[in-house]
C-alpha cells in the first residue's frame, strides 16, 4: 500500500495512505486533482484540536483554486503512538479523512 509521510509546521510526522485517499475520493471524487494541496494542508496548514477527542485534530488551509463552491481543504489527523521494534514508543500519526468546505472569512 502506498503511503506519503509529511512533516507538519509543528514538527510532527504524519502519514497519509492510499487507502485513506481512496476513502476521501469515494464520496468526493471532484477532489481528485487536489492531492498535492491536501499534502500542503498537512505541511503548512493550521490545526484545531477536537474538544472531545484530544488526540484528534482538523488541519485546514485556504486555496482560492477551490472557489466558488469551496475555499478550504480540511483533513482529520489522529495522533497516536505505537511500540517500535526497539521496544520504545514512536509516533503513529495518520490522516483519517478529508473534504473541501467554504469557510466565511472573518471581518
């Protein structure tokens, strides 16, 4: 299975699998040409922590190319750890899902 690993602006390593990309496209096929922008959202976008599930974050970034229907890409990332081969805990942060949305500018 294909997997892309990116570093976010907070220095976290996050992986995005082909399976999760196909999951996004199953219900939102119009987003197929925006894969690079989704990766850019992980690398440089801002994030908000889920108030009920503290290890879940929504990454979001504005892209004018999505106008007029949408103006942001959003990805949900889950932060976890797993036991590595050496017996130490290592990060296991991954993309769960994503979509496009119009977010009204403030002010």
